[in-house]
C-alpha cells in the first residue's frame, strides 16, 4: 500500500506540474513507395495486397504484367487481409482491424476500424463478423454490420500466439503457433467456446480448411493434414516435410500450395490425405510469406514483391509475372515538384509531389550498389551508392532518368553533398572523397580528406566541409582549395555521429544514441558546445528550417525539436512512422520522411495543441472514469453532429502510443474503452478530434 501511495503522490505531482506536453500537431498528408508485402487476395481482375504501409491494389487482368492501380495508407504494419463484398478487411497489427471501401479499386477509402486488444495478424470474414487472429490475445470477433463503426462482439484467449485463422461454418480454426491448432465454436460470436486442440511439436503458422480437412502450415515441419470431420476430435492423417519453413498454405483441388519462406512455392499432392506427396516447386527469389490460389495462378507475397506463378502444370510451375515493390527508402531530396529517393536496393526513384496528398511514381534508375544518399543539383542527381561509389544520373526527364557517369570511390559511399563543380562524398572508412563533376560524364578524382573514424555524413557551406565522423564527432575541413583540404577543428560528441546540417554559425549533429547536438562553429578552429536534445531512439539525419530541427530518429520516427533557444532545445512534436526513419527533408509546408518502408509526407503546425481550445458547447469529453485507473478506463464523449472522429492516446513525452478510435460516428453520446494492461504506470493524455473540434484531457494509470 505504501508503494502505491508513493506512486500516486509522484504521479499527481507530475500531473499538476506538467503544464505543457510537447505538441502532437504533426499530420499525415500522403505516402508512396510502399514496401514489404505480407498477404494477397484476388477478386476478379484485382489483387489486394497487405503491405506494411497499407493496402495496395494491382490490376492482374494480364497476370504476366500486373499494374499498380492505387493504395490506401494504414498506420500499422499490415499482416493479413480478407475481401468481402465492397470492403477489404485488414489485420493491421498494433492498430487492429482496418476496413477499406474498395467499391472503386482506383480510389480505396478508409471507412472504419477497431483496435483489438492484441496485435492483429490475420482476419477471416464470415457474415457480419470479422474474426481476428490477434497474436497474444487469441481470437477476437468484431461485428462489422456497419463497416464505418465496427464493434467488439466477443473473444477467446488461446493459450499460444494466434497467427492465422480460417472459418468454416460454426467453427474457427486458429493457428496458435507453438500450441498447435485451436478449434473454437463461434455459433455465438459473443461467446466463442473451446472445442478441441491439436497440440503437437509443430508450430502452426496458418491454416486452410476445406471439407473435412484442415491443412496447417507447420513451419519447420512443413504441411500437416488433420481430419476435422469431428471437430471435437481432430486427427492427424498425414504430413509432408517441405524443404524450408512453411509459412502459409492454400488448397485448390487435389493440391496444397505452400509459401515455404526461403524455398518459395512448394506444391504437394493431397489427393490421398494419408500420404501427401511432392508434386512440384518453384524456388522464387524472395521470402515467401503467404500464398493465394485462383484458377491457374498462385499469388505469393514475398516481402519486396508479389510473384504470380502459373500452376496449370503442377509438376512444373513457372513464373508468369511480378510486381516489384520498392526495397527500402533510405534517403530523400526535394527539388521543385519532385522527390528524389535513394532506394537501398533499387537505386534512384523519382516521385512527383506536386500533390503531396497523392505522390506518384515517375521514373527509376537501378544503380548497381545500395543507394544510401542522394543530392540534386540542376539536371543531375548524385547518388552515394555504397560500394559502387558515386553515380551521376540525368533527371531532365523525370520519367526516364539516365546514368551519365560514375566514380568508384575506395570505400562505401554513404552521403554526398555538392558545391559548385565538386562532389564531397562521405566514404565511410575512406574519409571524404572530393570529386570534380564539371563534366558529369567523366567525373575525376581531386583529393581526399582522411579521418580516423567512419564518415557517414558531410555538409559543405562556404569554405568548409563539416563531417559526421563516427565515433570521433564533428570534424571541420577548410576546402577553399578543393585539391588541398586542410583539417581545421573538431568537436568530440558523446554519441555516434550520423549526419550534420549547418546553418549560420551552428552545426546540428544527428549523434545516434545521443540525439541532437548543437555546436557553435563561428570559429571553425575551435567549435564549442551549445545545446543538446536527447531524442527517444537513434538520430540518423537532421534538417533545419526556421525555429525547428527535424530529426529522423530511426524506430521513433520523426522528432521535431524547437531550437529557438539554441542552448535549450526541446522536443516540440513527433510522428511515429511505421518503419525506421532514415532521412528527412523539409520543403515549404511539408516534411518528407524516408522510413525504410515508404516515403511519407507530413505537415507540422507549430502553434501546437491548445488544451484551452474554445470548442462548441455541444461537444464534450469529460474526465475518463475511473481516474486514476488500473489497466482499464472508459472515455465518454458527446457529438452534436455526425463527425469523423479519432481518439488518440499520448504518453508524458507527447508520443502517440495508441489510436483507440478512427471512424465516422453519428451524433449522440459515445464511449470507448482503453485497456492499458501493457502500459507502465504514469500520466497519459487522450485527445478527441471530431471535424474541426479538438480537446485533450489527462489521466493517470496506476498499477
């Protein structure tokens, strides 16, 4: 009791002392270059693909040449999906169930969602219910009779980790990882009941049910066949140990098609369930995560691509076509209406951002190395291409970028900065390479500035090059004569420098685990410390505009730091992108983030959230009850008119940690429950947004 009282005293003190929480006024605008596909379903001429960043729709009327049609961004990391009628139901991991209207495939629209208790891994729709394999929370049943307002119906917490689900009649078959297959009676979705389980040594990754048999992808054990004619007594009839790790299975006729991870597509003859036999295989290039079969084709989600395989001859499946998604967006540079993206595996991507809400892909040039950094000047893009050094690409036609020249540096090119006729290349363990680019078709070596560490970033301004030298710190070289760079001064930062941005007399260093460091470089021979802001994760890159430094902070996404007082920089806002933020560029009113999984466009209103916002009197969001609370609390709110509503949870630092609701709701009184069982004791904030109305309240979680 003493401990609880002590905690309460501390938290109440913090509650009333925390007059400000840094503003959560960063808004999503648009995105593109989605990567990492995990599931695919086909209806008619369209393939619906669950990418980590959302839904991507492909036209597969010609399977040999799938064509990108549209996308719909989702905030989680989509793992699975199902299609029913005019809607796509997406298992969006930490954001639960997301529902998208696909009646017009060219214009998919998010309509509603329900944040499940666990992490949504897979979904199967039956009638008015979506059944979710919800990771550590087992099975959740969601009533979707109104897709704009899905509501919880019932749940059953399986003993393992629910990874996959298949519904047949009144039964749900749950692939429960190390606990095997769980069979539940769902005739009453409000109260799913345990019927039986088949718990063997195999890891059940997914399940496909047809007729009297359940076909289980058993990971290292391959395919397992169970007779479920009596669901209360499942019986193993046979198995086939595939070469790889069986992640998913689909059945059509007498054959089971298995996504076998590193071994691609495996086809097994199951005409005799007691003796499954090898039929054929196709060793694809990626990692096979899921498989869907329709007609003469199988559609495989393989991480960076969707593979379409002709299976008309099961003994000899052949690749028919593929949709190759971008690999990993590592860097971004904006010039005019275009974003130039360094795609780690696929080189330079050119994106039209004239409409930031709907950025579109133009051209691409696949460099031979790994595109770590990009800098654009005039009609040329300069790419730091890792082991392939510097690549120079003519971008005068954004739809058709063309390589014109290259220079193979001795190290691994990480970053590039252009000034005049020279390219300054952060060449990792080979220092800074200075290359003459006056003739882009024939770049030539000029000089090298050696460092003692690994150079990851370089910024050139006037007569000086500012170098992020890991782990040494900030190095400064006089490059007034590019042929003879001269060491001038240095500052040893406490972290691992990744990038540097210079404005006026200050250098802003993205210092890895030590966050953002501000260094006075008015005297380049004696740089001095000014201020520090320790970001939550690992500062990769920094861009400065106005009173703010924008930091790509790896797993913590975008961190925005107020630098109006250089000696005391403070976190002002953040946006947790789905991937790992590697690069940031600010142009006009928009922030462009390369986060590995995608390019994301954000906007930032520096006025912040105003807790005293004078809202319409008919709107209300009173204090949650109970408060303080242990694990679960209810948030009530009133809407005078039908509105697009979102309720988000923020921690004491202002980081958004949960979206409880994102849907269109009718006027009236509503409530939503926040189950914070996986959160630590502390102060939290919940924000209601309904149309133009916004209000934030504070609450205390006390365990």
